[in-house]
C-alpha cells in the first residue's frame, strides 16, 4: 500500500490537468449537442426566382407560369437587367426565367422554343431548373400526341400532380448516432492526453532519488513495487474511462443505452487500456517532467488530427489516412464511424469492429513488449 499511497499523493497534484481535459470534453459535447440536427423529417424548400414573361399569358404559357409559381417563391423585381443581375449577385433570387415572345404559338407548332435562364448555380437554382425541365418535358410529350391545347394542359397538370410515396424503413436515428460518435471520437484526445500526462508524471516522480531510496529500504520488493505501480495507473485509466462514460450518459441520454452506445463504451475501454500502454512506454523513455506537455501535443493532438477525432475521416485526404493507419487512434475512431452505417448487427456487419479491436490489442502487445525491452536495458545500464 506504500506505493499506492504515494501514487495518490502524486495523482492529487495532477488533478488540474485532468479536470481541464474533462472540461474540454464536456464543452465539446455540449457544443455538439446544440449544433446537431435532431429532426428526422424532410421539408421541401421552394427556390426564389423571377419570371420575365415576354409572351401573352394564355394557354400553355399561363399554365407553365402557374406551375412554377405554385412550386417556388416568385419575386417581382422588374425587367431592368441591372436590377435582375444585382438580385442574382446578392442571392435575393437564385434563378431568372425569360419566356420568349411567341412561346405559346411556337410550342403548339411543335417547334420546342427555348427558354433563357440565369442562375446562381446553387442548390435552389438546380431545384428551379428541375421544375422548368420537368414541365417542358411533360408538355413536349403530350403535344406530339394531342391536338387540343386544353387537353395538353390538363394531362401535364395531372402528370405533374402525382407524387411518389416515400417510406422510411431504417430504424437508425442518424442524428443521435452522429452525436454519440462525435463525442467518443473527441474522447480520443481526452483519454490520450489525460493518460499520458498523469502516468508519465507519476512514473517520473517515482524515479526521483528520494522516493526511489525510500522504496528500496522498505519491505516492498521490486516485483511488488512494479505490480502496485501498474495496478495504480490501471485504476486511474479505468476511473478516467468510467468518468467519460458517465459524462456521455448525461450529455447524450438514452442513446448510450443502445447497442451502439454499448459498442462505443467497450471500444473506449479497450482504447483506454491501449492509452495506458502508450503512457507507460513514454514514461519509461523520458525522465524530464517538463517534456510531458510537448509529448501530449505531439501524441494526443497529432493522433486526434490525423485519425479523424477533430475532423471527420471523410474530409481527410488519402495521404493523411495512410499515415493514420499506423496509429491505434485510427482503429478506435474507425470502429465508432462504422456505427453510422450499421442497422442490423450480425457476423458480417460486426466483423470490421472485431478487426479494429484486434488491431488495437496488437498495438497494446507491441507497446508492452517495447516497454519491457526499454526497462531491461535501463536496469542493465543502471
């Protein structure tokens, strides 16, 4: 218990950085919650546009204008070209439709008159273009088959009035899963930074001559000493992991108690143990306490940026992801990202998660092996 009591004294001195990393995680979780879209419904938008009609507003021309007006927000800006261009530039409208003179008569003759448009090229402009194209294609089909203009208009309106019935069959709440994944992805930084800082500081403190001499004259042999030190640091990492899981339950709510939440919790537990092995390796390599902050920036921040903790993986270039494959954080975050696509859990869908977990365990074994080699060499030198 002598080692454990000393560990607690050193840990108490490290409380502020641990609190800081925890606060950062909480703030990120709150911001993620406030900016996430919790609605699963879809609301169709109407584009803002202008219709400049140079033809008489009768027959097919009138029907075309009515259809566009029903499915968009028609603005009345005037016919001045400069005003219209300014409206496009300042995004007051996204689309301008110029209906040419004699449009109706030419259309009824089957000449397929062209409608001139101006566009901002954005989403609303594409939606407006779709509306125009949809009406004209339907009208061109019926004008070849029917002789009556009224019948053409009636058939076009009837065709365009039909709406496809869309049924959402997926049971995945995309917004909730996304919040869960983002929170645990960011926990990559908090677990790494907290683990490296505390474990490295504790190991360097135990290397202090005074503490080392007291340990040597005590009744604790070296194996007991190392075992208690390993147990104490493991206890801290499990405490840190449990703390972040509790925070996740508070910030995320019921999603934490689903299968996806359970996988994130177990995945973070495995990664926490991996962080412990990384911290032990670094702690055995360095003796300078002042170097710890720099190492945190390199390892924790570097891994988080390269592996997609801060920036989504799909936004990262392939060259960055190629480097990230050599870091355990990549496989931890990859498992979290897999949950966005999994709806039914079976052997096939869970296989990537199992593979990622095994890779993290292999990293742990490698770090432990390297740590043992470094420790033996230091003992021989000592």
